[in-house]
C-alpha cells in the first residue's frame, strides 16, 4: 500500500487504533474501581434491606437462634454474605456461620466498616476475611429502632465477584470498540478512495505541467477544498500557458527582427556571459553556439573587449570601429538593466566594409578623374600660351598646336561622356528596353563595324555561331558591350593578329566570347580590370586614347541587363572576355 490511497488508509487506521488504545488505557484502570463502587452501592442498599428485616426482632431481644435463620434466608435472596453485629461488636447472626462456630466468632467492633456504621450510620471496607479466607468487600449500616441503636447490618461479597464484573465491563468495552474499529476500517478506504482519486488526478495534471504540457487540466469537479485546489491549479496552468505563449510570441518577434538585421547583435550580462547572439553575428564569427559562453572565448579582439568593458563599467553608450577577419565594423554598445541592478551590454556590429570600399573608390575616382582631366587641360593651356607668345604667327606651328588642342579636347569630351554614361547606368535613369533577340546577329553586326579598323592594322576578324539560343535582353546595350570589347581587342592586338567572337550556349542562356591574341594580361591585374581608371599599361593606354572607363562601363552595362562579364588571360597568349546572358533576365 505505497500509493496515496494506501497511505491515507494506513494513517487513518493507525490514528483510529491509537485513539482506541488511548481510550482503553484511560478507561481500563477505572473499570475495576467503577465495578467496586457499583458493588459497594449495591451492598449498602442490601444492608439497609437487611437492617429492616432484623430491626424488629433485634428491638424485641431475639436470640441468635431466632436471628440466624432470618439472616440466612435474606442472604440467599441477595446472594451475599450477611452479618448482624450488636452495638458492642458481638456477632449475632452470619449467613456463612451457625451454631457453636457462630458463637465463637471474635468481636467485630473493631472492623472498619462496623466502626464507620456506628459513628456515621454506614461504612465500607475491602480486606481479606479471617473467617472465610477470601478478599471481601464489606458494606455496613446502623440498625436503629425509634432512634435507638440496636445493631449493625453488614453485607459482604467476595472481590472475585467484583473482578468478574470488571472483566464483564472490559469485555463490553472491547466489544463496543471492536465494531467501531471495524466500521472505521471499512469507512476509511471508501473515504480515502473519494479523496485519493481526485488528488491522484490533480497530481497527474501537476506532473504533466512539470513536464512542460501546459494544456493538461485536472478533471476534478468538487465543491470542497480539493475541488478548489483543482480549480486553482487549472487557473495557474492557464495563466502560465498564456504568459509563456506571450513570451514565446515576443521571443519569436525578437528572433525574426534579429534574423532580418544585417548587423550582428551581441548581448552579454554583467559577467560577460553571452545572453543572445543573432544568426548574422554567428555566421561572421563562424560559430554555432554562443549563449552561456564568455564573449572573449569567441570574439578575441581588444577593441571589442574595450568597448564591452566600457559599457559594463560606465553604463554609458560607447562607439568604436574595428577590423575583424578582413572586414570593418562600426560598434555601438549600449547598456541594459541586468541582475541585481548590474547593467548588461548590447553591442551591434555594423559592417562598414562596403562603405569604406566605396569611400576608397570615391577617393580614387576623384583622384583619377582629376588626374585624367589635368593632363589634357595642362597640355591645352601650354599650347594656348605658346600660341599667345607668337606661335600663332607661324602657320605650320599654329596648325600643329591647334591639332594637339583638338586632340586633347576630344579626349576630355570622351572622358566626360564616359563619366556621364557611368552615372546614368548607376542611377538607373534609363531602364533597359527588353526584346527577344538572336545573339549571333548582334555579334555579326559588331564584328562588321570594326572590320575597317582591323583591316587598317592588318588584323583578321571572325564570328562563329555554335548554336547560341534566343535570349531576352536589351540589344542596344549588348551591342555597346561588344563594341567596347572589340575596340579594345583591335587596339591592343598587334598587326597580323586575330580577333574572334564566339556565340555559344551557357547555363540556361547564351554566352559571347571576344578573343584576341594580343599581349595578354598578368594575373595580378585581372581582379581589378573592371575598376574605373584602372590601366594595365597606363602609358600605352593613354597613347591609344583610352580613358580607363571602358571596361567599367562594360561591367555596368552587363549588370543592367542581368548578364555577367569575366576575363581569362595569360601574358603573351591573348585574352578572352566572356559575356553570359540569361535566357530570361531578372527584371
């Protein structure tokens, strides 16, 4: 019986048994005393009756022989020993004695019960009888006739009889308590079942709550304290479930916000242990688990440490910039309330690598543009000053200087036009005009356009179509790309070389490759070949009239129509520029 019901039954039965034993221990000793008191009262009543029986004969002076039969008959009626004692203590009659034995009985005046009867009217005592050799209970009353004391009537009964009566009382008590115990033994399991069942249901619901199942409910429906406990438990579970749902909803919102952020977010407590880190930061740090670890275990950077410690110690906002793993980040650390009033810190990692790169590109662009414009402007200013100093009076020299001025002005115009073209492409002022075209047809027209220039340098041009599929693109921009690549190929290819355009298939679309057998490009230049104003051979590029913006424009044109442009080249073996066109652009 290890269950709740068994324990309740054992406790109830044990408590009942202890209570019954306590009753027995308290009542048992008093049963004999109660029996003695009851017997004494009975004996006194019988002694009074005996006194009435013998009062008149005693007053009339009856002898022993006359009194003894009367006493014997009365004693048989009351089933007790009866004795009549004279005022002087002489035994006049005794139901247990007769004849010479009665006459030889010692004087009873000193008997306690006789003395009490003589002085107080009645008395009693318990002692061993010298006559019958038994423990006896004696009760005696004075016999008076018209106020005159004529004797004492004494009735006695063996204590064995009293003990038997006490035993009867004990058995009666036991017989009364045993059914009570049996009734309790039957009632307790029933009562325990009525309580244990609902309590077990409440306990089962509580176990499910503890295991995380907050949808569990206790089914107890009672109007007592157990039912109230069930209702409180269900209400507590519902309230907790609602709070957890709200908390989970808030956490999901926070997680969604953090996941959508481009910035890395790190939250630490006052000890520096990570409380939260979003996916972006974990990706950048290359770790999967941050929570519970000290931030220095995963972010080993002195600037980050200084920023976090400054926030934790001062409780003030801190800003800094750091470089980690080749990238630049702007740190912003702010405090938030923590445990025991000790602030934690939230640090955001804003990636400023692109901004720094753009700043560098902008600075380089301004410097390069200024340099590209300064050179022709300086030349023009020099030629103008020469003309002003008298060269204008020399027709041949003046014409030669004016030709130089025109050349530099045209170069500046080309540069400005290219800059404007780049600006329009970056701002998207003119969106592409989409059309379904055959790439081979565009390539054929572009090759035909450079044939005169190629023939002038003794170059051979060709176009091969290997089944390039139809694509949707901007034909004008594709033509601009091919024109620029073909012009570069013709410019940098030496006499007797070859320039070829190949139209072929690519993954899900078409590809056009412009190949030449010119000087080629060294590997260290390939990653930057599409940057603005970047030249592999600066002197030769300027001599050929290049602005340094042609390939940058090619890249922007390709990106505007969803295409990609790449280059393969080896010094002395020529170069191949590849334009990959998707079948359907992402517009």
